[in-house]
């Protein structure tokens, strides 16, 4: 017959459960001996023996004249919620439904649920989503950064995630100052392939239309400039139109701006298919005949790319495959394994929007 554990050992186990249930973190002050005697209806001697045992196990630490604290390193893990917090900029449009389908397929097959939030690329929305998920006790985070090219407005919340050792992986981009892994399209390579394709088709005067508040725009610019440099072609700053998230809704209203940046160019590289579709509409209304008057290439290979006239030559985004990869990565992090950054190799999809330029 198995001998029953001494009372103080049982109490030590109860205390561990309480630390876990309340999500107490390293450095937090723990209950006093008097409080514990009342909570568990045991003697002070039993409490002291249980605390001494937990100090030996490095669960608690005693600070003379101050009290008892949760120890560092922390050996008690918070009880699993079986929930992964997923924060994306958008979730019901463009490439995002496919990404989320990939994420959900892996999360559900591992017996977890997904808590989903959209920021609409707004830092205040991101802060609310982070705070809500931290308070609800999600096990891990998959996050598409908001305005990733700008200084991180929610660094305090990301620091809290880091200090609590909650696994986190970035989707599509990353905050340069944050030390979390990311899974994304290789945006530098994508920008390179896009502009190289234009150059290979005889275009030497190329305009760029790129997003300034997300780091993907800067990486795609880097790739575009590298392709031009490798071919001894200069892309003038006068032909580089930078726009923000807030500018998108005014794109068609401010159509003359696009025409100014296109001046003298025979081809245009757009940030993504969504923007390229708007540009096609603007140019059509201004009397341009595409691709004869201006060749066009973009990134993502979204449904709009085929629906456009002309159909867009574009760089494919991995979409659902990316969602699957990032979910598998988050479970490796949950298991305590190390995860490196993953960059998907871009693929050029040739359609009708790029015409060979022979002049």
C-alpha cells in the first residue's frame, strides 16, 4: 500500500497548483505564512516546512526582511489554455483567408483553438488585441506586426510577452527591434525578381509604388534597387511613390499623383496586387492602354491578379503554406524547441501585364 505523503509535501503541491492557476510570475511577492495557514487550514509549522521545500526546489525564494517571492528561474508553468492568439492586420479579405485557413488547420489538428483578432494595421487596435489575449491567458501568439516599418508603439506589451516567456512568432514581417522569429515571403528576393523581369523585357525607365509604413515595402524596395544596380539601371527618386495604409482609400481620388510619378517610365512595380488593381483602374481612366503604354508587375498572386485586365504578372505569395509553416513553428516553440526565421522563395507568375519594350 502506497504511503501517504506528509502534510507539508501535500501543501507544497497545492501551492504549486495555486501559482500555476493564478499565473504568478517570477519576482512577484507570494502569500505570507499567516495567509497560507488560513487558506489551507494547516499549522504554521507545516507552512514553513512546505515553503522551505519549495525554496529548495527553486520555486520560491526568501528575501530577508521582505517576504517570500516567486523564484527566478521560474519552474512552474501556467496551466495550458489550449488557445493560440492570432493577430493579423486583416482576416476576411485579400490573401488573409488563405493564410488563416492554413493556421487553423494545424492548430485544430493539435487539439488547440484559435483566438483571432484584426488590427486593420492600426497600433491602437493591436494594443487592445494584445492586452485582451494576455489577460485571457493564451498559450502562444502568432502576430502580423502593425506598421512594422515604424518604431514599435506597443513595445511594452511585447516586453511583457517576452518576460512571461510566452512563445511568439511573427507573420509576414517583423519588428526589427524585437527578438522573435518570423515566417514570411522573402520580400527582398521578391522585389528583385519583379524588377529583373521588367528589365529582362527591355524596360530601363521603371517606376515603383511601395508601402512606407510596413517593412515589406522597404524590403521590396531593397530588392528592386539591387536588381536595377545589377543591370546598371538607375531608378530615380522622382519615380518612387511611397504611400501609407491611410493613403490607400484616397488612391483613386488622388490619381494625378500616380501619373506624376509614372512620368517618363515604361513600366511600374507595385507593392501588391491590391494596389496594382487600383493603378490599372486609374491608368485606364487616364487613357493608358496597358501593357502597351505601361507594363505592370506586382506581388501576391491573389484572385484580383487574374480578374484584372490585363491579367497581372506577379510574384506568388505562399499564403496557406505560410499559415501551415508558421503554425508548425509555434508548436515547436511551445515544446521548448528553437525556431529559426523561415523565408519562402518567391515564384514569378507570368501573365499579360508585362510587354517587351524594344525602343
